[in-house]
């Protein structure tokens, strides 16, 4: 009969012998990544050179040998560290900033990287020699060890001897791996391994300590002979962009180096500023559909030094190519370049000049470049045209934590801030590149702006949030009307032979209106307010339809136009702490009338206000100052042109580009702007018989304190001149 007496036992964990093999096999994603980890270990050992050699590819028993000239290991190191899984001595070195003789901080921190050998093969023969110590030999045969049930019953034999592999005072470590799990290494796999190994050191960073990784295939040296030289190919890139962001200061240098055979002038630009625009983090599913939109009233649009906490200073070097057929034809071996970009395209990440895998691999798009390219195809860069590197300080990027499986960082707050800053820097490159890319298009006569037809996605998102807030039935008639108007307009434009650019403008207005609606619903605004905003969006589309079908324009009050725009944006003015100054709406102010389609003109005026709201946040990130420096001025002026004008001015940073460029479609200095707002406003004014002008503040009677952007919507009054 079993005893019922209560007992207390203290029992230890009894890990099975196969645990160490599982660590290597399950935590390391691929054999190539396992080799990469062993190369990193050589760096931590203060090696200046590491060679990976693969032999016996034609036999049943291929082997992999990794040899470095690092410090080697003593018997004590093997016993107390190498044979102790998850030992934290590297992590303590980093935390205490203990550097090696070559001034390196260790890359390893979890004490698991050495088990990458078990991903590769069943038999490991390690030979290592430290200065002034005997040479140590370790042999691990997993076929024998796995027969033992528990780890404590599976000792590893370590022998010492007079140096033979590392004689004459040499130090280092050699690991021979046999009985490989992956026995069939193809030419393509070998070349990918070569690219991976040799990419461990950034080609863009001048190191004080040299670290070279090599791959040798004695039986097939020809497999690596035709691998292109990275520097030679990068020299052919039309664009080069370098930047740094530290202590809240953003500096960059942009170079358009020209295309041989095309008469397009070279251009360069450099600048330093404390205003680096960023975009908020958003969540997309595998289909590229946004799953959440942040609705904070004052989201940050400009980076500051606090964003570098746990990241440290950021440096980047980016090379951008052009894969258009007309440009590629100017190159000697365009197929070689395309193959290179297919394999190497993307932005890699380095710390202290040593690569963090797997950023920049063909399967990785950590910056979401391809999705951004879809959203703005004529401006944004995609992975298959860019080769770049971002370099961080290992000591100062302590909040960036590598995943246990060695495939990138944990996507914590620090990583998201890093991504925001890098994307903000790339946006500067994209804006400048578009100017030169447009010149190339003009010379080659190719690359017309594509039609943007993505109306379904924002409307479905609008339906979803309306259902979530239980107002789906009340909004559905307006959503269906928007869809119908858009479809009618598309058909009208196609029948009239108009380009997809016009449709892109309409989409811009729908997307903008839907976004405002979405944010209003998500923020819990009352139903009547939301319904009114939906009506305004429908009116914008109706106004566009009227002009397309009839070119119909009637006389409208400019005071009424301004009042409607003010009422629509009143909540936004309060949310963003913006003072609205409007002499035209003060008691006794004189009115004026112009000929225009009211819905379109209201949409154009809302675009100008929307631009001002954004750029006010760029110039004045701190919105709590009183009185607020953020202010918008709107008035009626009858002296700027042949008809009356609505003048809009603000206290933002002002324009840095010519009116011709500002009103060009798809041009925007906002990191994720579509570049259609001012183009739309300009198009509306031209279709209404007026014009969008960019006067000096004094010429438009704008008070001097409104020292930012100044625009005027000048209408026709219908009078004969």
C-alpha cells in the first residue's frame, strides 16, 4: 500500500543528450546560416581571416572545414565556456564594454552560436591553439552520443598536445565537420554561400581591424571565378546616396552620376538638417492590406534624438540602379547586372561593420520597399533596383536584440524606430532621384506614369471600421455612391481617351477623403459629423463628374467656400493646435464671387489646408507651446489676377522647389505622400478657368508672421476683359 505521507523533493532537470543537437538543428534555419554563424564566431575570436573550405563534393563523404587565425581557446575555455550551453560570457563582455585586442565587441550574446556545427554534420573535430598553451583537440560524434539517454551520461573527450595544426606560435581554431546532413551542394548553392560568407564585412565601411572571410572549393574553383566584383558593379549605378543620423541631426549626400550614352546632366546635393521626416509604423497583412491605422491626434512626423535611444547613430550608403530597358541597353552586360540585383538587391544591416543576417537577403524586405513601390510606383524604390547597407554601433544599439534563431532582430520598439528613421532617409533619396528619373524618361520617351486603380482597398477598410463602430448601415449608401461615381468617372475618362493620370488624381481624392472618414469613425466622432464628411466626399466626385461631362461652372461665393472648408477642418485645427486666422470671415468683410464647380474647388482648398497641417508639424514638432506657432491664414484678395483669389498661407517651413515642380504629378517631399495634392488643386483651377499661383506674401497682403508657404486659388469672375 502506497504511503500517503507528504514529501518534498528537490529534483534537477535531466536534459537528454539529443538536446544539444536539437539546439543546433532547430534554432539555425539553414546550412548556409550555420556556416555564417561559425564565421561570426571567428570574428569574436579576434581573427583577421577565416576560410571555409568544402571538399569531397563528388564523393559520398563531403566535409566542411572552417579555419581562422584568431586567439584560439585554452583547455579552461573549452571546459568552462565552449562546453557550457548558453554561457553568458560574451553578453557580459558587451555589457561591460570589454573589447578585444583588435578593439572589437563580441557579436555573440546567447552562447548558442557554436552549436551551429550540429546543423551541418554528425561528426565534429575541433583543433584550437591559444598563445602559450598546448593545442587542444575535441571530437564530437553525435552518432555515439545520441545512444546515451541523458546529457550527463555523454561526456566529450578533450585531448591536448604539442601544436601541430598551428605550429611556430600560430593561434587559431579549425573545425572539421564530416558526415554532413546536406551532402549535395550544387553550384548555385555554393555561389549563394560564397555571397553570404563574403558579405559578413560591410564593403562600405573602412575598418581599423581587417576581417576577411573566404570560401574555397578545391575541386571546383571555376564555380566562383565568374562571381562579379561588387565594387565594379556598384560603380555602374546611376545613383549613390549616403546619410547619417546622430544626435538629432540628419546629414546626407545625393549623387546622380549619369548614364553613359544618355544626355542627362549629372547632379549632386548635400545638406544637414534637424528635420528628418518619418512615417508612422503600420501593420499590413500578407496581401498588403493595412490592418490598423493609428489615430493619435498628434503623431510624430519628425524624428528627434530620443528616437535613437538604444539604437545609437545610424549611417547608410545606398546605390540605386535603373532596370528600364532603354537604360539597361546602355550597359555592356545588362544580364549580369540584372542577375546581380536579383541576388543582392535590398538593404543589409551591419553592426560595427559586421552583417546582421538575414537583412538584405532575397526573401527579406524588412523595410517594406516592395509594398511602398506599389503604393507610389513612379517615385519609390524597390528591392530589385537598390543595393545598400545600414551600419550601427554595436555598443550603442543595445536595445536591438537578435532573435535566437539568428534571423534578424526582435521587432520591438527600438527596431520599429530604426525602420522609421531609415525609411525617412530613403524618402529624401526618392524625392531627389525622381527629378533625375523624370529627365531620363523625357530623353528615352518611356516609363509613363501608370494608372492607379486601388479604390477597393480603402473603401473595404472604411466599411470594416464602420461596421465595428455600428454605423455601417448609415454609411453604406455613401460608400456605394463613391464606388459608382468612381466607376462612372473611369469609364468617362477611358471613352474620352484621357490618361490614367486623371484617374490617379480622382483616386487621390477618394483615398484622402476615405482616410479622413476612417480616422473620424475610429476616433468615435458623432454620426452626424461623419455623415457630413461622407457627403462632402461625394460632392467632390460629383463636381469632377460635372466638369468631365459638361464642363459646367457656376458663380459661387468665396466666403461660402472658405466657411465650408473651415467647418470641415475645425476639429483638425483643434487636434493639431493650429490657430486659424481668416479676415474673410470676420463680420463686415467683403465677399467676392468666382466661376467654379463647388465640390472640386472645396476639394482643392482642403488639399492646401491638409498640406499646411502636415508641414506645420514638421517645422513645429512641439505642439504644446502657447501661443501656438502653428497657424494658417486664409483670406480673399481681388488684386492678384484678373479674378478674385482665395489666399492660403501658413507658418510652416515654406517651399524649397519651383512651382513647376510642386504641381508636377507624383512629386512630394512627404515620405509617403502620393504627390497629387497640388497637382489636383492646379488641375481643378485650370479646368475652372482660373489658376493656382505662388505669390510672395507681401504681394498677397499676407501678414509677415506667416512666413511659410503662400498659395492663391485665382478664379475667373466671368466678366469680359
